[in-house]
C-alpha cells in the first residue's frame, strides 16, 4: 500500500514538472522561438499562453522593444585636423527574432561595438563645423553606417542615432569665442552706422521743415529747454534769440503794414537834376578865337599851349590851339 502511494506521488510530481515545462507565457512586447532538439522551428509564437513539448522543446524569448544604448565617448581627429571627443546614443530594436538569436551571439554587445567604430569613422570624415552645426546630417549618416551591417544579417534595425556632446580643446574654445565676439562687434558697428545714417536723414528733413517757419525752431528750442530743466543738478542758461522777439512782434496787436503791402517810395534827392547838369556840361562847344585875342608873339602862344597841356587830365587829348590860330589868320 505504501509503495502504491509513493508511485502515485511520483507520478503527480512528474505531471507537475511536465506541465511547468509545457506551459509558457509570452509578454506583449516579446516573441517566442521554439528549439526542438536544437533546431529552430519556423513558427514564431506571439504573446499569450503557449504549450510546448516538455521533452525536446525549448523556448527562447526575444524582447522587441526599442533599446536606447549609450555609446561611450570616442576621441578622434576631424578632417580639418581638430581633436574632438564625441559621444552618442543609439536607438534600435529587433525586427527578426530568429536572426537576432541565431546569427549573432549577443546582439546588444555587437550593436555597441559597431556603433563605436562607426562613430570614430564619422569623426574622421566630418569637419568640426559639421559636427557642431550640421548634426542632423551627421546623425543620418551615422545611422546609415550602423544600420547597414546590422539589419540584414543580425535582424536588428537602428531607428535613430543622436550625438550627445562634442567636446573641444580649451584653446579651440577660446578661438571660437574670440571669433564670435568679433562677429558681434562687426554687426553692432553696422547697426550703429545704419542708425546714424537714418537719423541724419531725419534730422535733415526736420531742419528743412523748421527752416520754412521760424516759429517751429523756437518751439523746438523751448522743448529742449524743458528736457534739460528736468535734471535737478543742472544750471540752465537760456539765450533769447532775435527770431523770438520778431515772432512776438508779429503776434503783438497794433497797426502794422499788411503782409503783402508794397514798400513806400523813396524821397527825391535831386538825382535827376544832377544828371541833366552833367549832360549839359558834356555837350558844351568851345567858342572860336578871334584875331584880337591871339597874342602877337609865338613865345606867348607856346606858353599858353603848355599850360593847357598841364591842365588836361591824363588820357585826354589837348585841343590843337596852333591849328585854331592858323585858321583864324586865314579867315582874317
């Protein structure tokens, strides 16, 4: 009786063990692969409860979730001979569970090594400016390089690659900071010059408007005085311009000449009479000399001729008295 009871207990225990080996639960994010006597069955088990043979079958579960793997920082020299240190993150997942478990021993370690070597290769093919400013193109190229040998033979697809940090030498950082400072200084000078140019044009236009009416200039002067008077610690010396007095003179009530009244005529100071006298003097004729008026001796005639020449102004021709005397003798 005791032997029968022992056999029953052994059978029950064997049944429990067989059931434990036959019943397998697969999670939603997993896929199951059945190995029957060491051979992989083509059928892939999905999520849920599955029954396998307790003897000869073994199930391997493969995680199908996206894995984020940090790539250790890699130091290299860029194409423009700058030493940099770059680290990245690789996002990948298994798309073929059979290839991931059969073709590669440890696909996690294999993807990590492939990512490190590809990152070093990308550093040597890129320039420093590309690593800093064109990260999108570098990420796409790095993803292509990593995914090419992994998806086909290993059944692992690289979804995304991102560069985390690009470390530069301190000397290069100082050089880049000086370059950025010089660039911003250049922009500041250009903006200042442009502002001065626009302000000068506005001031010229304002001066043109104020020149048309002196009152506008006086109002601008008063506005400037108000602005300066706002400072409590300043002494204001305000000159009174002549234009301001003229402005108040125009605005004062009283008789005044109309704005468009013609000026009064100037009094006659005898300019017409003077001009007529000068014309009469210029038209005077010299009278002819008679015989009685001619001196008898030639010496006196020569003396009179010398006196006339001395009295005559420079540049004027003296009258020919000798010719006149000869004419008078002939008539006599």
